[in-house]
């Protein structure tokens, strides 16, 4: 039954992620901690693994809608933010494994609340348009934003899409649907870096017994990403962001009430 629910939740979160170009990790993390009762660090590592699968397939499925040629035409943006995110991802693992679980939980809750505000207020944020900056300053800003995104990615087990997408839109003036696909392209190597660092610290050993659970959730994520990519053609972006922002806020409140295990 536990694996069945892993598949169901993986599918549901996969749909949400596939719609806006995310791995869905921000929604999956509270579920892993509150519903499946994983310790925070365990949930973060499992989240990264499932996110890698979800992000990869979301990118493949969305390419048919957005167009792979449009993504490759913006390779400079990908490289710019990715350069910073890989550094940040490497550094973030250090902090995730050094802070205590209660403090890490607070960071996760704060992050989710911040993202919910970004999503609910996306119309105001995105209506600003691209910032009137010089090309060199845009590159510097993209690199610094990448570092911050990478730190949060490996610390919280997320792909960081909610941070990447607004950065791409505001700094580089890219359409929101294309920004979602660019975000996925940036997220894949960022997640890989985080997993590589966790593996080098032998943190993956703590989830070896959860391989079947992870497999069910990953398969569900693939199905969800496929469904989400189809719905992308029909769902209003404004309504979608409002719904997702509300879900994130509720998830954050639930996680804030969750008491970390002490053993």
C-alpha cells in the first residue's frame, strides 16, 4: 500500500511539475516528510533522485510543445545560470549535512512560504518585464542567482525551478513557457551535482532500503510529467500559478507543524 501511494503521489506531483516546467520537488518534499514520515535529510535525498527522473522526462515531453530548437537557441542563458548553480549545488550539500534537522526543517518551511508568495503574486512579478540592465550585468546577475539556486537545490532536494524561471524571465526577458523548459535544462546537471556530492559523503547509503519506494514514485512522476505536458496546451498559466502557490502554502503550514523524528 505504501508503494501504491508513492506511485499516486508521484503522478499527482508529476502533473503539477510538468505543467510549469518543474520537477515538482517543492510539492513532493512536504509529502515525503509529513505523509511518509521520512527524516528531513532522507526526504531531501529521495526528493533529488525522483526529481532527476521527473525533470528529465518533463524536459523531453515539453520539448514537443515548446520546441527543442527554441531551447537550444538560448544555450547562453543555460550555461550562464548553470555555471553558478553547479557551484551552489556543491556547497549546499555541506550545509544540509551540517545543520540539525530542526533547523533544516525551518529552512524548508521558509523556502516553501517564499515560493508560495512568488507563485501567487506571479502576475505582478512577471508584469515587470525584463530589467533594464547591461548584457555584462545580466551575466553577472544570472551567475549569482545560479549559485543561490544551486545551494537551495542540494540543501532542500529541489530542482529550484520556481527560482530559475522568474530569474530567466526578469533578467533575460524570455517567455514563461520557454523559461520553464530552460529551467529544466539547468536543473538536470544541478541535481546530478547534488547527488554526486551526497554520494561522495556516503549519504546515499541511508536510503538503500527505499529503492522500491523510490522506483514507484519515479514511475508515477514520469506518467504525471507526460500528462502535465499535454495539459500545458490548455491550462491558463495565471490560474495554474495561483493554485500551485496555494498548495505550496498549505504544504508549508503542514510541514511547520510536523515534529522531526529524534531517532
